[in-house]
């Protein structure tokens, strides 16, 4: 039972989602030549840091969690776990995760994860979530870090591929999060959290969802045009993006149940990003400019 409480405070569902995207970014960069020890160190280290951020976030948010139906049974709200224990648990997980990343990956990958951690815990959780409608936008940066960190763990550099991953996953976070805010509208309203649907209305949020899906769709194909992914990935990216867009546009029908519609948009967002993470892993390519560099390096070391 004690182990269960320590697990629950880390939000395992969020850890799993980040693990998949991190592995996708790693395998995209690896191009079939996988260092399995490096992959293990990257995903385990990242997962520990994500777990740390979630545990600390639970400590910060316990007052507003008590006001929201979906979070009223969290262990800090019910008293099943003390704030002190959760905070200590979070700090230890973070230290272990950063140590593993620092000694087993590279400084750039570790720095990317540190950036995401600071944004999520320091900027989003402590201030933006409670005080600004732009909190979702700021928080999206931390959500986009795992695939970038996975990619950089392999390459050791922040190049165009890493930039595209950061853009893709940041854009994806927006309609995903706005959909949650719509079907959990009453929770956010009760807690006084200034998410877009509460501040500017559901109609404004629907419009933003459509626009962000369009931007996300454009970003996904940039991996192909940049030479980082093949046509199998492109087919899946186009198919999922168009279906997600069709689903988002159906929200404008007069008879639409906004909560049911938002749940569908939310669940399909998970299918979309999971599918793309898998396809990045299996259909990644080495862009032409990178092949030139690799050939030159090979010639230098012969």
C-alpha cells in the first residue's frame, strides 16, 4: 500500500506517455544503430525526472486539487501521504534522474531535461497555471522536451531535427490540453484556473484547437521535407492529422455535445502522437546534409 502511494504521486500515466515520445526521438536519431544502454539510461533518467516533477507538482497543487472532482482522490488531498514525504520523494527521484542523465548521456540531453523540469515546476506550476491564460502555452514547452532530449542523447547536438520535434510536440500539446479543459470545464472553473475555455469561452477554445491542429499538421511533415523521416511516416502523419482536424471541425455542428466532443478530440490526440512516435522510430532517415558530415568524418578517421 505504501508503494502504491509513492507510485500514484508520480502520475504514472504521464510518465508512460513521455517515455514513448522520448524513445521515439531517440530512435529517430539512432537510424537503426541503437545503443541499447544509452536508450535505457535516457528513458529511465528522463522518467525519474518526470516522476520528480509530477510529485512536486502534486505538492504545489494540492489546494486546487481539492476543488476539482477528478483530483480530489489524489493521495495528498486525501491525506494518505504527507506533503513532506511527497516532496522528499520528488527531490530524490529528480537527483537520481539527473545523475543518470549526466553520467550516462551527454550535457545537452541533460540540459534539455533540466529546461523542461524548470519550466514545468518553476514557471508553470508555481505561477503561470494559476495566473495566466497563457499557462498552457508555457507548459507545452516542458511537454515537448522528452522527444528532443531523446534525440539529443544520440546526436549530441541541437539541429534542425531537434527543432522540428520541439515545434511538433509543443503544438500538439495545445489542442490536447484545451480539449481537457473543455470536458473538465467545471473543475477548472471551480479551482479558478484561467484556462482558455474558462476565460474566453468554449467557442474561442474550439477555434484555437482547429488552428493548432493545422499548425501541428504542417510541423509533422517538416520531418519528411527535412529528410529525417520517410513516406511511411508521412502517410501516418497526414492520415492522423486530417482525421484529428475532421474531428475538431465536427465541434461546430449545432447538435454537438461539447464535453463528449472534447473527450473524442483528447483521446484521438493520444492516438495521433503515439502513432507518430512509433513511425519516427521505424521510418526515420538520415538527412542528406548529415550524410555528408558522416562521410567526411568516416574519411577523416580512415
